[in-house]
């Protein structure tokens, strides 16, 4: 049994989700290689070599992998697949883009968003927006798996000495081309890795009112999120969205402000360690998962919280 984990990075650092994914891989087996692909990514390979209990770091440094275009990435992974029984990647927007293509090219079933490893062929994953857990046993010779990173602890990233091997790319497929990225920049922590998240919902009433949450977030060192209702209303950009169709988070503290608690939103945050809900509707579903609930008008509570923090 041999496992290939596909690493994610921003050309400067390995993503935290990669370390969580390696933890999941170690629960499957001990014969693990890590694939680092990109353009000018040799430094990422050196970082990855410090992760303990990894056999080899495969570095594919080529122009065609600069922007993780799914067609190019999947072509390389499929070319390596003959050497592995398990191909594993984080269940991120990037992993969700290329892993289904890998599964289709290999003509096997993908096992998506696993949260528990039972054995090397059996895994647990959430279904119905997290309201039920499905145990999946695969008989495919190759297991194509994406991992919900918030369900696994990050592995150590120091003390290892894995061998670094440079491998050739498979070339440009010319099926799609990178045009541009439009990314919002912020000094706040990234939403999926933040230890504290404060999110607003439709109850915020207007996008300008999110400034209240941002002030509190800056004082707490928190990330700012939002419900789908707030995003659909145009209050904040799409990358703020927490939920089944947004980002899945599991911070130490999650503060839900003016969020009713639709099932789609709960699927993305109910694994948070401590949940605080602020809503003037005492019957809001969010209170069913909250550790602490405050029934009050958010326009009174948030300024008071801001003042208390100082």
C-alpha cells in the first residue's frame, strides 16, 4: 500500500490544510510520498522535506503548474497513479477542482470530504449538509480521496528529512488557460485557518454594518465571515461565505451575529470548539448548536462588545 498526498501552497509556504491531510494519510498507511507542483516551487519542496515520516518529496517545477490549472495538474497525477493505491488531497477549492478529473480519468469513484479513517478502504464523510454521516467502503484498486482538513489535526512540520526528487511535468494540455485572479487582500487571518471567526448574516441589514464586525475582528485577531444570505444580498464578497457551499471552518471560537442558522450554514461551522450566537430571535436555529446564546439586538450588542474589548 502506497499513498501520494498532493500538497497545496501559495509559492511561499505549504498550506495548513496540507498538514491536516498528511495526518489523515498517516492513519491510512505509513508509506507516504508528497507531491509538490508549481512554478519556482523548489523552496516549498525543501519545506515539505522537514515533515516527519514522509518517504519522498516529488517536485514538479514547471510553468504549466503555476496556476494549478486542473487539466494540467490532473494529467501529472494520473501519470504517477500507477505507483500508488491512494491519491489524497485537501478538500479545498483547488482540490475540488482537479481531483474529480483525476477520478474520472482513472475510472474510479472519488471519496469526497472524509472526516474519519476507519481502515485503508473505509472512510466516513458527512452528507445532507452534515446532518448525517455516511460510511463508505471502496473496492476500487485506487482510492481517490479529498480530506476535510478541519476534521484532522495538523501534523508536525519539523524534524523530518525526506528525500527530494525532481520529476518531469507532463506538459501543457492546452484545454484551458489562466486569465487572471481577483483576490481580496486583508491583514486578518485567512478564514479557514483562523482561531477566531466572527460572521454576520442577513440581520446585519447592510454591507456597511459589517464595519462593526471588522472592528471587533481586528481587536481579537479574528477573521470575518458571512452567511450565504449576507453574501447573496451583496453585503460582502463571496470569499466571506461560511457554509456547505462556502468555506468550512472549525476555529477555537465562532461568533455568529445576526445569523438565523440555516442548515447550509451550520454545515460549515458546527465543528467549531466554542460557538457564540447573537440574535434577537430566541427561536433561531443557531441557538440549537451554540454553546452561548445572547438574545438581543446585534446593533446594541456589537458596539458594547467593541467597547468592552477596548
